[in-house]
């Protein structure tokens, strides 16, 4: 009986866990037409043990001159995406930054939460240079299931092109493609700084939306904040890894589960931030399932509908975006689907810099 049951389970095609990502190998047609074929998702059969705890000092805390003279030199301009968060930075090449300028960059990311850098030559510098750049901001993360760059497992590849049947099946079950989350929150020391690099994208659409977790916290009443401050939540990668197994994908790491505060204190700004995730949180400790679900749903809807503390990044050719993973939630917008129901090409790489153990309000 057991083999028959297993056969039935694998014969069903599960709805995609995240419509932004491929979980199995691409066809030759996709490889032939890709603008950056070396960055197409690769599934090297490597295994990663859990990341041991490590000492981390945020590079932003090494900045003494808050005017950032090494970064914001004459000719560099900032155009705010929204008044309180998000800026487009022009007149600067990330590849040319000194270590002092990178420290100031970390501070600017912490202050503005999201920075977009158009027309970056770092896009064409190769994965080795890009990965080394992000090492300055923290240890690399090795994604357990998604495609990476061959020989560079620290890359997480976001790639859509066509995928008509998969998208149709996804929207048979789902009402939206959005998946609001903080990257890799299930690790003991989740990422602080994250880089996204656009390799190819649609002319219109495919934006990324960010929501401010510190501002969202401040909008809540003092009574409600007092309820949230001591709470802790379970974060796990188990659902994502289970999906990859069921879909015939490669798994490089056992499921990781950690307990983190629901409200964390940002190490650079000192602000209290909701540590929320629509993808990896399973429950709030000390609450019954219905209570936990009710509270998490309220907080997530608060983040999603708070358009007055959000910023929407519109991608430009060869853009790089850096964001603070501690003070933002984000979601890609899969609106770049043509009349036939197929996705236009959208190809992005992600590099994460692992940071501190999240500090609860009473521990900071």
C-alpha cells in the first residue's frame, strides 16, 4: 500500500510555492534566449550544514561622520521614492566604493531602508566580484532549495520566462502573486543587508514593493505595542523544503527552525521593528492556533495595506537595489504576464549578508 500512496502523491503537480521562482531545471529554449545565461538557475548537488553562530558588528556602526563624505561626493544625488523611505541614487558606481564608503552605504541603507542604483557596472562584473562586495556587509547565505549561479551558491536566482501552465495553475488556487516576507528569517542570524541585481526585466511591471516595519509598529496603539513586545514567533524553512521535495527539486540543507522576537530592536537606528513574515512564521509561542493566526493575519494586513509607509521600486536597466531586511517587508509584483498568460522575462539575482541575532525589546 505504501508505494502506491507515494506514487499518487508524486503524480500530482503542486501549486508553485512562490511564483517568482523556478524549483526545477529550465528547458533549453529558456537557456538559449537568456540575456545572462551564466546567471540562469543552477542546482549544484552540494550540501550545507546549519550556519553556526558568529560575531557580527554592523558596518554602519563604524561611521563617525554622519554626513557620509566618502559616499555622497559631489555629483551624487538622491531622489526620494517616498518621503520617509526609499531613494534612487545617481552619479555613483558601487564597484568603485572604498571600505569607508561602504560603511556609509550601510548607514544610508539603515536610514532610508531601500536604495536603488541605476546603470551599475557591477551588474557585468561577474558573480565573484558581486559576492565579494556583499561579504563586506556580512556572511553569505546559502539558499536551501532555489537555483544559484554555478560555483557560487551564495546567489539566489529569481527567474521567470513563459511558464504559462505553471502560472495558470497558480491562479486557479491563488488570488494574488504577492508574498510579503523578510528574507531568510528562519536562520538564527537572518540577513541585515540584501542586494538585488536586475539582469533582465519587462519594460513595464515587475516592481518590488517595500513596507516599513518600524513605522508599522509606531502606528499601533501603546496598549497593543505592549502586548506585542514580549512575544516570540517560530520561523521555519520546513514548508519551503517540503515543497521542493514534492516538486522533484533539489534540497541542499535540512529544514531550519528558530524562535525570534515578534518585535526586534534595530541595531543601527534603535527603532522597534515588527519581525513579521507571510512565508516562514508558523505560530506565536504561548498562543493557541486560532489566536496566533488571528494576530499574525492582523499584523500582516496592517503591513500590506499601510500604503503610507511603503515604497515601490520601479526597476531600470542594470539596476541594483540594496535594502535593510530588518526594517522592511517586501514582495515582488508578478503583473508582467502577456495576453497568452505567459510571463515576460524577469531575471534578478539576490545576495544576502547575514547579520546579528535579532534582539527583543527587553534584551537590546
